[in-house]
C-alpha cells in the first residue's frame, strides 16, 4: 500500500509539471518550457537529454531496457513525449519512434495496453 501511495504521489507531481510546461508553451515561453522539460527528463526519468535528442533509436531502447522504470512512470514519460508531438516536423520524427518504443515496451514487458495508448500509437504512425 505504501509503495502505491508513493507512486500515486509521484505521478501527481509529474502531471503538475506537465501542466506547467504546457502552460509555459501556451504563454509563448518556449525556452522556459524546454528547460523545465529537459530537467524533468533527467531528474524524474533519468533519461539523458542526448539519448532523447539522438536519432539513434537503439540507444533509446537500450536506455529503456536498463532504466527499470515502473509501468506508471513509463506511462507518465509517454505523456510528456506525446505532448512534444506537433511542435515541428523535425521534433515529430525524433519523438514518435521513441513513443512507439515505450508503448511496445509497456505491452511486451509489462503486458499493459491502455486504450488511450493504443489510440496514440495509431496517431503517431503518421509521424513515423
């Protein structure tokens, strides 16, 4: 029960950070939003920015397999990355394959398939 409470609190915190990032983007404060996004990737998900920003999908998959993130945390990571889509075609080409890897990882490793994620997988196919 205690672990579940910790995970719930962490997910709540990440949702608040995502809302702040989206708010900064809406306000046109793109640099501030990017700084907060990068900090969240490294601090909350232990995802090095160079791995995220690289076109090297096998490096991302290696990180994904070694990161040992809970399914809940992976789902949160997918939320952050999903809202990066649509910013630019270049960003879409960078993020979409990584999102697809996360969804496949959740499905294969954790046997978790959300209807939302399933729909998002169909959506990101346009970016692949």
